[in-house]
């Protein structure tokens, strides 16, 4: 994410994590919209972090299903929220919502393998 970012994160009063980045020219594809791969990478990054915080263990992505809803553009403040839907002994299931203000850009569902003994 050092190349794709910077990505900002904060935790709200309820303990939920919120993520964001400002879209730059380097995040665009040939159509002058934010590259789908950038949005995917952003979601994978913040879902993995959210899983680690919830499970208190590192994880790796097994699969992600993505739905692109609308394009983002240069200068957009792109935000993301994660929802952990299920934790088992070895797996985590999570959903991502990526948006600019009220306008959805992408949703994703991911499955993550939990690693190690915790931290």
C-alpha cells in the first residue's frame, strides 16, 4: 500500500474502523477513472486489517468477490468500511463498502485464512 496510498484509518467511538485515501492521477486507468485494481487493493488491505483486529491474528486472503458500482475520479476522497460477518477458528468472513460520500463505488465479500496463534 506504500505505492497505492497513503491510506488513512481511524477508529470511531463504537470501535469500528474507517479507511480512506484521496484519489490521485496515478490511481487512474486509461479512461481517467480510478482503476478497479486500485479499489480492489484498497478493499483487500482494509478488510485484512479489520480481520486482524477482530481476530487478534494475522490473515491472508483466500477469495474476494467484487462488485463495481460506479467510477471514482481524481480528487475523490474514497472511503471504506469493513464488516466482519463471521469468525471461526481458522477463517474470517468480511464485507467491504467503498464509497465517495453517499455514492457507492464498490462492494466486496472476502474470505480470509487466520494465521498463527495471535498477537
